[in-house]
C-alpha cells in the first residue's frame, strides 16, 4: 500500500489545496455545501494530478535514477512495473471522471481539469524540454487550481490572487531547478536536459524577481480599500509579514542548501518546521481576521 501511495504521490496532493484559497477570500469557507463540493473537486483534481505524475515518472524513470531522492520512486527503483503503473494511471483517471460524472460540479470545472490534463501531457512529452516555457507551465498549474476553486464556488477570481499565485509558484519552481543543478552537478543535464539552458546566477536572478513581485503584489492586495471592505477587516496587511517570512525562509534554504540541498517545495514543507509553521500561522491568521473578528 505504501508503495502505491508513493506511486500516486499522495503527498503532492497538498498542492491542490490552492483550490480552497478562493473560499477563504470570498467569505464562503463556512458554507458546508460548498465545502463538500470543494473537497470533491480537490479529490478529482488530485486523482488527475496522479495520472500526470504516473506518466511523468514512466517517461523519466532512467533520468530519475540519477537523482538522490527521485531514484527511490516506485517506477525508477523498479518496485512497480511499467505495466502496473499504466494500469494505475488508467484507474485514477477513470475514478476522477466518474466522480465528476456523479457530482453536481459545474462544467467549467471539468473544462479546467481537461485544460490541466492537456497542458501537462504536453509538458511531460515536450514542454518540459523547452527552457523558460517549462517554468511558466508549472506556475500556471497553480493558477489553474485557483481557477478550479473559483469555478466550484461560482466566484470571479481577483486579479491580485492570480498574480500572487503565479509568481509565488514561479519562485518555487525556480528554487527547485536551482537545487537540481547544485545537487546533481555534472549529472544535472542527464537528469533534466533543460537544465543545460540555466545557470545558478541566472536562476538566482529569477528567484529575486519572482520574490519581489510576489511580496509587492500581496502588499498591494492587503492595503486595497476595496479588498478590506469586502473582507470586513483592516488587519490583512499584517499577514504580509508572514508572507515575507515564508519567502525569505525559502530563499535562505535555497542559498544555504539546507535539508541536503532539497528544492522541491512539497518536500521542504514537510521537512522544514519554520516554513511549515509560517504557512499554518498565515492560514490561521487569515481565517481569524476574516471570520472571527
């Protein structure tokens, strides 16, 4: 069972938590009916993500064998055969489609899920080898998650939340690419051919650009009079301190090569107590100022 949970990358399902962000900021977090729909949407999107992960791991198994962490993945390590992995991919996609079919989720959600699957299949078999564009695709995946949450809630997404989501996600994927170059050194290009188009100084520049835009956009969002009026709170500005702390901690981890030089954001979230604590505190603070006061 543990092997198949690893095969589906269940830990990475945490990324689909971005579906819930619109509920927090649209004041719908306490609507039980909508929360059930969001949980269902989360499960459908997570199964769809696992379908993509399986095909990515099938294609990249030889390259993953060169990576200190990825070589332990079920397909790369040989724990799960390619045939069983293909069966698992078909099963999770079928489960996702059946869950949607028997749900009351809007067709716009299905459209976003199909867009996610299409873009990511293109990514797995082509776009991941196109420098810069591959960074944009990964960042856009998180934007699609936010849009999927908005579709379920039938709310219009704020431009601010889309900007912050994109650049924060862009920051995370750049940190991951930098870690791959530093961890693998001469083998980096063998593991991921697109890394030949990047250098550590260039990626550092992208890190600082993305971090600056993310922090600035969140600050502007938090002091927007219309936002404060809609949320019924003038204390959102103080949450920017937690956003700033989380981002500089991520940069510190990257610069100091902490946690064995790991750069995957999901892995770091579980490994780094400061990063995890900052994210949890940010979420609790938001819920408190929006719903409790």
